[in-house]
C-alpha cells in the first residue's frame, strides 16, 4: 500500500467522519431558523429556501474540481484548502447584513463543504476495498447521515434561544477545529505512484469516461434520486411543521431525532445483513423500504392529515429512513468500484449529481409550498419510484445479457 501503518493511517475513516459530519451540518442546521431569516431579510419562503439550494449548488460544483485535483496532488492538501474556504464562508454568514450578502456567503461556504465528502470518501477508498469498504461505508454512513438529521435538533435549540446567525457561529468554530485537525494530524492516503498529472484536458477525459460508463451512471442516478427526496424532507419539513402547524422548534427537532434513531438502528442491522446478502440484494431491500413508505404516505396523508396526530403521521416516514441506510452504503460502494482509476473524478461526479438534484428538489418543493406535506410526498414518490425502476432495468438488462 506504500503507507506505514500508524495510528494516523488507521484513524483516516474517523478523521473523514468528523469532516463530513461538520460540513453536512452546515447545510441544514439553520433549517429551523428559516422563518426567522424570512422575517429578518423581508423575503418569502421560496427566496429563503434558495439560500439552501445555492449552498448545495456550490457544494456540487466545487467537488467537480476537488476530485481531479486530489487525484493529482494528493488528498491532504486539497482537504486543507477546501476546509479553509468552508471556515471563511461560515464567518461571512455571521456578518451578513443583507439577503444578497448572505446568499453569496452561503455559496462560498458551499464551495468549501464539497471537499469533505468528495475527497474524504475517496481517501477511504485508497485504503479499503470491496465488502470491507461497504461495511465501513455503512458504519460511517450511520453517523454521517445522522448529521443532517440531528442538525434540525441542534438548530431547533439555537433558533429557540439565540439569533438567526447562531448556527453559523457554531459552524465557524467547528470549521477552525477541523482545519487544525487536517493540517496537523491527517496523513496522505494517495501514494505518489498512483497519482495522475493534472490538466484540464485530463480532467475532461476522466469525466467523459465516467459519463460513458453505464454501470457507474446507473448507480450514481439511483443514489441521486434517493438522496433527492431525503434532502427535500430535511429542508422543507420545518416549513410545514414549524410555519404551517406552528410546532415549537425544539419539538420538531425531537420528532425528527426519533427518525434518526431509526436510521442508526438500520445501520446496525446492515452490518449483519452485509455478511449474509450480496450488495445487490441489500440495495433492492433498501429501495423497497423507501418506495413503500412513500406510497403509504401518499395514500394516508390526504385522508388523515387534519385528523390523526402529527406524531403518528410522521412515524410512517421511518420505514423510508430505514431503507436509506441500505441504499446509500451499497450504491456508493458499487459506484466507486465501477469508476476504476477515475475514483476521485467519480466521487466528484457522484456527489455533484446528488447535490445538484437536491438543490433543484428543494427549490421546486419551495415553489409548491402550501403549508402541507403533499408536495414533499409527491416528489418523494416520483424520485424513489424512479430509483427502483432504474434498479429493475439494470438487473433485467444484466440477466438478458
């Protein structure tokens, strides 16, 4: 492997875990403060949600450059630069005095956020392969994906007790800590003989190879569609519950936190399931959980939204949350394996697609916002159903061939 086995090398997955959790928190930690931000800057719900979409768009765009750069110059220096940009963007958010300056600051913050997910997961791929990588992604995924779930809980407390900018103060402090961790502790995982010469022409060739790679694209799209509806839930439900139902921010945070407990439980079972089922079987099970949960919501919500307690209706989402863990861990491993030598570019493209569609879904759901969860559920059914259909098509074509 070319790397001496040391505590720093063994700690790579956990360094990356911390980095991804912090940067993922930044996307939605202030979701419970969206009503406050609308009031402070005098804007409507769609413009408020645009501050989330613009952040995700920057996230996606930055990764397209971070991936190939890390393939050429190594993972560590690229991570240090990206985290520095994230810290700067968080500081600028704190001191924004207008909607336009806040929007720009969120864009800069997003440019830094992209580095942790894209380069971080690729650095783990440098060290682990196959089923071992899938199990590790599952373990990391449990904690990583809890971060956007716990973000509303943390954000709900901050929204209830402090100003609208308090989430960004927390992000700036965590960003400074993160930069120090990677500058002083994180080791390089990509050995020199596995690096490529960076050029925009070479970067273009890598992306073109991936765009012609049908296996990679199918797994990438399944991941994108699954995360698209989940991002819509995380960012738009606060408006439905807090703004529409007048639910207390802290109660919303606790309600969503129960769902994240379900997600953690799903990842615990996933460790055992991966030892008995192959990756394709686990992926199918996860997709079915997601689709069934959303179809039940689509049937019951219009009938009982104004009748049943919100706690009961919200609990229907738990089956879908359970399924996300199965989908994300397996499809990420399968997509990385399909990317071959273009691992850095593959990671970048994978998350660019994911975050790009996430931004579109969030903005579109904001346009259709009517105080109910119906638009969120409709988008969810379409996206999760599309992911299941693509999986079926892929397996069917494989059996035909």
